[in-house]
């Protein structure tokens, strides 16, 4: 299973940006979202270091709530 994480853009530098989630900051690639008018403060969904698309803040929060609910209920990803 692949998992993409909502992150908030904190700094931009051309085709890359710094993005933060839950106190962790990562450098991400913005090439796949160039046409979406991404700016500092926007939320994006990130998978393997690439921003896949822009998210509304409410959608980012809802995604984190869902992930929190899954871990609170003991979902550990062991579905083999």
C-alpha cells in the first residue's frame, strides 16, 4: 500500500520546496504541481518526495484525523 501525506509548504525555491507535517520538515519536488499555483502556506499531498496535488486546509486536516483514527484503533498496516 502506498501512502501520501498532507504537508504545508514553508519555503519555495523554484521547482523544490520545504514542507512540514507534524513537526517534521522535508524538501519536496513541485514539478508535478507547477500548474496549480502553489504558494507558501498551501497544503499539498506528498508521496516519495513529490507533491502530487494541492489540498484545501480542511482536506489536509481531515486526512490527518483519519490517519490518527487509524493508529488510535490499532491499524498497523499488517494486512498480509
